[in-house]
């Protein structure tokens, strides 16, 4: 350890009062959702559930849409309402936002705008080839978010970044 580290004193205390859960509200996100509720309950934190509709994923080959944005938004709002009810049952204050846009950029932007103390995001675990070909929302978020990020893998493991 160098002298600067020794003379700096103890690290500042960390207070987590607002957790942002970035989710597509699918069953693949259940692990991240469970972790977010557990952390919020343990820490006495509020939970903001955030979901992004990526219009690029709604297109079929040839340019037609397989679903309209308003239909997807309605389904996500209904799913988010179930999480608000879960919060009421467990004593965790829950609010939600549903946006349209690029998921990775939107998650980073809302974490900053909403002053999240911790961002929790799920990872589908596509592996190196999948990240190379498709990009990775969780990788982008880890590299660009201003607050700490916890990545919950689909298998139940977590990585702090």
C-alpha cells in the first residue's frame, strides 16, 4: 500500500437508498428481479423498475413489425404493475418506467437521471461469440454507468462491477 492510500483515511460509507432494476420483464430476468427485491428489502431501499422497448427487436425480416410498440408497452406496464404489487406485499417501495430506445444507452441515462445508488441488470449469458455478434447490454452498462453495477447471470450468479 502506498502512503497516499494510508493517509486518505477510511473509505467513505456507502448508502444505497435507490436501486434501479433494468429488465425486459421476461422470465429470463427473474433472477435479477429476485436479487433486486432481496437487496431492496435488506437495505431498506426503494426500487425503480426500468424496461426499454427496442423497436429494432420488433421488426421481422423484410421490415414488417411483429408487434406494435403500444402493444409491447401495455404488456410491460402490466408486468411492471405486478412488481409494484409484489413490492406492496414485501414492504419494498416500487415504481416503474417504460421507455422506447436503445436499451444500453437508455439504462445508463436513466440511472444517472434518477440518481440510482446501485444498478442491477440481468445477463442472458450469451458467451463471447454472442457478445461479439450481438453486443451486450450488460457489458455496455458496466463500462458506462456512473454508479456501481451488479450483473445477475441467468444461472443465478452475480458479478459486481
